[in-house]
C-alpha cells in the first residue's frame, strides 16, 4: 500500500473500526475521527496504546484539521441504518454533503487519496436487478430514506467533481448489506434485530410479507475489497457485496437455525419505501479488483452470533433497549 497514513472518518463505527484494524495490521498509521453519534468508542478501545493509532473526536461537518501527514482519507462517517438515519435526518444530510465537502477539501490540501463510502441505497427501490454500477437508480428524494440516499448521491457527485476539477485521486465504493461483529445490537437492521430476538427467544419481526430480498456480505470480505479498491487506480464507483440473494423470510429462518432458537416469526408493517429487491452485480469488482466474497452466510453467521451473545451478556438491556419491532 503506497498510502501509509490513513484517516478514517466514522472510524468508531461498525465498518470503520474493522478498516482501522485492517490498515494497522498492514503496517499503516491510522487516525480515527468520529463524533460518536452512532459510532461507539468500545469498537476501537483495543487500539488505544498502539503507537500507530490515534483517535480524534470531531464532527466532520466542521472544518477538519489533522495534526499529522495524511496519505489517504476513507470517508465513512454517517448514520447508516434506516432507523438511525430516520432518527438523525439532518445530521445524515449534513455529513453526506458538508462532511464530504470538508473531507475532500482536506484530501485536496494534503494531496491525499480519497475513498467515499457510498451505498446500494443510491439505487433506491431498484427497477433493474441485480444492480450494476451503470444503473442510475429509483430514489424517492422526499421519502423517509431520501435523507440517506440523496446525501450519498450528492457525496458521489461531489467526489467526482473534486476528481475532475481538482485532480483529487478518488475512489467510490457502493456498499451493499454488510454484517458482522461490532454492529450495534439496537441499530434496527434486520440482522441485529433477528439475532437478538432469536437469542432471547422472542419472535423475529419480519416486516411486510418477508418476500423482499437482500444479499448479505460478511464485514471481513467487504474490508478486503475496500483495501483493494484504495490500492487500485479505479475512479468510477464499484459495488461491493455478496451476490447471494435471500428473502427476508428465509433469512429469518436461517438465523433461527443458526442460533438453535425456538423463536417463531411475527409479521409487522413494511416500512415506507423499503426496497423490494437488492442484489449487487459484482462483475466490475471481480474484474478490476480480482475480488469476490469468500464467506457463505452460514459461515458468516457462525462467526457473528458469538459476538452478539457476548455483548448481550455484558450489556444486556442497554444493548437492545430500542430494538425496533
Ligand atoms: N426488516 C425486517 N425486520 C426487522 C428489521 C428489518 O423484516 O426487524 C426488513 C426491512 O424491512 C428490509 C430488510 O429487512 O426489507 C433489510 O432491512 P435492514 O434494516 O437490515 O436494511 P436495508 O437493507 O433495508 O437498508
């Protein structure tokens, strides 16, 4: 890796903290910047004491100053679960717009590479299936998900504008549903809800009739793809995700099997603008990064469930207090 001083915004979050681990394990210096709105200091506390690691508590929508050399900025700051970005709609819009602008400004000033964490949500409720990067999406700009979707679409536009106008060396990753240790147990997403419900023998809350689909990627696969993307010279957006598609009903049954739970399934109303299908076309990532995910859902779940068991034991009610249902 030519870039050895890495700044990760949102680095105390689920994916950001795994990236901090990965870059440190590959001999880089890492600065994590996070305002801890949805991030959690416990995700990075094992790194305190590492001389190549530094944490700065800061809201990236304000001017960013980093007191050291920066070779690459990974911009991961943002609420990212539907429950979170509906609870913090204005912060979500601000971090995607103002925060991306500030982070790009820093990249330009330092001559650093810039990698934007974008999302499959740029495709909205897709009318093309699976979704290739060439699809422009089907987004409701004023719906409840619009705050996230439009912020990320703006962030992509801003990133490419800095690339074209200022010559900043940019990358854009479109991240599909990802799971693994350090997800917040109460972030409201299907996987943490289902695992917590299964482990506590409560019914699994399937929204709608459960026929909507998603494709779940383990975080260890995702971060390897992000590392390769940063190391490549590819400036167009790249999808990263696991292309194995599963209905939410089947996913709930898979979680019940994997946890050995006796929970059953309870159907609830489908949230507004909930995408009916989602599956990444990863041909581009295979071609330009020689990347594809390695872990099956079964393997990924068995490495994730122990984290949830441990966290439930340690944090109990606090961890699941606001689990959506
Ligand atoms: N979902 C569900 N039960 C839950 C939480 C989510 O059935 O307790 C559904 C949700 O409506 C969506 C899918 O699971 O269709 C994935 O939702 P998630 O919040 O994980 O993220 P999304 O992929 O929608 O961004």
